[in-house]
C-alpha cells in the first residue's frame, strides 16, 4: 500500500463495527473511512466519532462511490489513485504533530 511505503503505520479493518472496536483501544492521527462499509456504515461511524470527546478531533478523509455532502469532511471518490490518497493524508498530517500514530 502506498501509505505504508511512505512510512505511515496503517491499521486496516473490514467493517465499521471493527473500526469502532479498534478506536476504543487507540486514537489514530487520521482516519480514512469508506462510507460504504458494512455492520456500521461510514456515516454512522463518523457520527459516533463526532459525538465522542475522545475521538471528535481526529481528522477524517472519506471514500465513496459518488459525490456526497459530509459537512466539511474531505471526500475522495473511488477509485482513488494512491498518490491522490497519499497527498490528502500528508496534507492533514503536515499540520499536526505526528508521533507514529496509526492511520
């Protein structure tokens, strides 16, 4: 994956429910959320994160199959080129202190 090749630590999960469980254990530097995941949609996950004081500040980049209104959350429409995803990730992380957190 292009993010790992660029030196980022990536934790991948298959469902929104898995993501919520991982987020109980760790607070990443950035989240990349596919809006079309199962067992807790990306939109539902974002709502949960925005209402939790532990996670509301985490920057989010969303992936979707089409254009959607996410109230200020950057959206990348699939398919996404690796360099486009990397540029968006590095744009967010360049303004924040990066201590090896997970994406």
